[in-house]
């Protein structure tokens, strides 16, 4: 169902002012985790002012260590809804388990499937049963074939609003947190009508590398970016090292506009 042979024209995912696919490039920005009312409202205003149309923020966090901050859970979802009320930004947030899908749908405009859950088939089917758009992240050890088949699990349940998100894979290389393969963008565009979103924050793990990789992703023809932005990255409760300050994010948006106009 994801194949271009089945449907030659690109799928456009639209929710509120966030439009991703076809000739539309949408930017989703915000903190790794929702941490407080003040933090999420502040960053929402800042990313909106810079031109983002989606607000990301994890309330249920899949942390590598069980001893790390696990997210504000439903309280965090309420804060995201508050930020949406004020800014109109579309809310993108992760759902970790099928039992939470109905609750997440009450707050989120886009359900994010995290890299660790790309092959959680019951979860994929559960979000496939909704009509809420889904951002499906590539598992760090998944092949493109496995990635596309994971998307099929969602499409097969009738939800056609699926975005594919490249967020980096695990390789022998250790200078970056993951290895971000940008050839995925044109390759997936040859194979599928689904929009392709790039996550240079998790893809590199290093804030200074994020702006140039955003420009490169736009040049490669991506349909969207998802970026971590924090009002004070040094105090972030998760992924501070890869989070942009609002100022750097605004400059990055400026550069991306120029690249988009040039291609
Ligand atoms: C995230 O977006 O904060 C996240 C946990 O991403 P990933 O699932 O790609 O690791
Ligand atoms: Mn993160």
C-alpha cells in the first residue's frame, strides 16, 4: 500500500497548519521532553515565531535507563494541549503502548511511534485503527525494507496519514550518536508516496551538527524536519546535548528557507 506503484501521487499529511508531503515542507520543533508549563509554553512561542507549525514534546519517554526521567505522562499531555490552545501548533508526541492510544488521541494531532517501537506490531495496528496522523520513526537497526513493512502495518488498518521518519541508524561509527543516512530521502521517494521526515537531532546527537544536517536534508528533498529545541539546553531533562537554543533554531529556519528556495 505504501508503494508508488499503488499510488503515484505523494501523500500529503495535514493537521492544523502542519502540512508535510507533496510540495509542502513542515517543521516540527520542541523539547525532547515536556518538563513544566513554563518550559513548554515558552518554547512553543519561540518555535512558532521562527516558523515551525508543529510542536514536539515527549510526555511518555522511552528512556534507555529505567532510572532516567520517564516523562510527565498525562500531565505532560495536558501541558501540550495548553500550548496548542495558545499557539495553534499541531502537537506531535510519542505513544508507547496500545492501551494509551485512545488517551493520546485526545491530546495529540500526530502520534509518534518511537524508534524502539518500530516493530511493535500491536502498537502499529492500534495507531492504524485511528485516523490520527502517525510519525513512524525508523528503528536504529531496521533495514529500509523492515521500515516500509512497519508502515504497512499502519496503512493496512486504514490509516493513510503516515509519515516516515529517518532518525539515524546504528553503525560501527561512534563520532555521532547514530549515523544519519540522508540518501534515505531520495531512495524512499523512489519507492513510496509517503512523506519523509528527517530528525537530525537524534541522527547526530550533537547540537552543532544539527543546522548543517537540516540544510542537507532540505537539499535532499525531505518533506519535513523534526528538531529538538529547548529554552536552556544545558538544563534539559533529556537530550540536552543535541537540543538547539531557540536562537539557533531561528537561524536554522532562515538557512533552510534559502536552501528550499534554491532547489
Ligand atoms: C524522541 O523523539 O525524543 C525519541 C525518543 O526519538 P527516537 O524514538 O527516535 O529515539
Ligand atoms: Mn529526544
